[in-house]
C-alpha cells in the first residue's frame, strides 16, 4: 500500500484538528446545561427522602406509606416513558424537554399540599408522568451529536448530575429543613419542595431559547463543523438496526439490557430514597449534619463515574468495567448494612457502594445506542429506562415494608445489594463484540 503523500497527511491532520475543536465546542455548549438540568431533575425526584425526616411525623405516615408514595412516581414514569421519547424524536428536543421540565417543576412544588396518603400518591404519580422521557430523551439527544467512542465520557458529564445533586442537595435540603422550619407558618419539608422546584422551572424556560434540536439547527457551528458532525453520525448509524417498534419490544438483547438496568436502579433508588435514613440510623440526628454527610458518598461517585467512563472509552472495553463497578456497588451496600451502627465504617461502605453503582451508568448507556438507530433507538432507550426505573417503585416499597415489619432497613438493603450483584453477572451475558465499541 502506498504511503500517504504530504498533501494527504496535511488533510488528515487538518481534519483531526477540526474534529478536536468541534467536539470541544459542542461539549462546552451542551453538556454544562444538560448537567445542571439533570441536577435539578434528580433533586426534585428524590428530595422526598429528606422531606421524610419531618414529613412522616407531621402527617402520621407509616414507612409503608412513604415507600409506596416514593415508588409510585415510577409507575407514572413507566407508563409514559416510551411515548414521550418517541414524541421527542418526532417534534424535537427543545420544546419537548422544556415541556417536561416546566410541568415537573410545577408538580414538585405542589407537593407542599400533601395532607394525606392519597394526595401524596396522586402527586407522586403525576410527577412521574411529567418527568417521563427526560433522562432517556437526553441520552438519545447525545447520540445525535457524539459517536460511540466519545459517548461514555459525554454520558458521564451528563449523569454526574445524580451524585452532584447529592453533594449539593444534601446540605441544602438539611439546611432548609432546619432553618426554614416554621418560617411563615410552614414546616421545613414544605419549604424544601417549594424552594427546590424553582431551578427546574427556570431551566425549563431557558431550554426553549438555548437548546438546538439538531446539528443543522445549531447556529453557533460553522458549515464545516456541521458537516463533520453529521458525517460521523451518518457513518455510525449505517450499521445499526432501525426496527419497527414491534421488533424493539421483541428483541431479547433489549430485554437483557432492561434486566441489567433494573438491577442498577434497585441500587440507585435504595440509596437515593434511604441514604438520609441510613445515616440517621447510624447515630447522626441533626438534619444538617445528615445532609452534609450524604455529600461524601456522592462526592466519591463523581470521581468514580468520570474515571470509569474515561477508561471504558479509552480501552473500548465496557462489559468488565460495568461488571466490576456493579459488584463493588453491591458489596459496598452489603457492608454498609452489616456495619450500620458504626458511623465511620458505614460511611466508608456507603461511599464504596454509591460510587460503584453510579459508575455503571455512563458505561451502560453506550449499550443500546451501539445496536439501535432512528426511531428504534428512541423506543429502545425509553423502554430500557422505563422498565429499569420500575426498580424505583420496587426498591423503596420493599425497604419501607420490611422496615415496618422488622423495625430495620437491613433486610431491604440486603435485597438491594443482591440486585446489584445479579446485575454484574447479567452484564457478562452480553457478547463483547456487541458492546465493546
């Protein structure tokens, strides 16, 4: 084979430089905004875990009522997830994501009106309906811009919104519960829902003016930059499957991914809804101190997510990255349960568990987009996410029910740990040639 000429080498170098600067521009423009939006979304989804510290005694709710109310969010989420993602693929990300954010902000703020289990269940259900499509919509949106070899890192930059919501939201929630309790005659838990709904509402309005629907609609890119991005995505999509929707729902690979993600979400929501409770049970009573301590596991998770995602992209290996992270997540939560009466050991184990389970997410979300394209990708990503997030109903419901029965969260956390360990095994059933891209 002839060696490239000097002019060819110059052309290759010029394209590589253009590619580097273009992806840096897209990353700087989109990822900070998407990340902040996800911080607001996740905070509104799980701040009920902090509200619980006051809400249960104020309203005389049992642990079972709390667990069902926390989890029923995901029934609404499940029912509307796939339709929402398909609509976004058809009408565009800008309007649809703005609609999601504005409606969920209104409903999250309306949680101040909870006065009975029925009102609690209804508002949590419709909060799930409102938020359905946000997370898989952003995962799908990133596939419009970034090819597979860059996607773990981009997913990580977006998904670290979860642990950052814990780092920021824990101390903030604890401060609101303490300092605003009784302000203008309202208990702290009501102020918590009201104050933390405001960022989502503002970001939803900004989305209408900030987020482009596609590469072609990005006025801040030059024609050469748009062409490069579109060519890269077109080349990648050429080998993907764009099934009819019936083909997606009947695809065993999609169902395996849904089962793996369900195991991940058992861990995520076990921690998300009960981390403040677990820390309080270890002997920390003050709400602000509980909030400050929740920042530690989530801070560890930020580092783990970025490091694992970078390694997975660099090595083009994803199965073992996921498996090891999920296994460490399960082990950490198991140890946190065993040593739950020792604050130091419990915090160390919770940090390991939280870091491990959250490090699985950026790697996992490269899987569906590696095999599905077009409408099939929109439906497949939404289906996997909706089924996986049913764990958000199962996990807190099991923990809450078992706590009422046994007066301890231990049995429920053992179930959550086992789910993460099962997920690490299921991940190895995927062919390396399919997911290691």
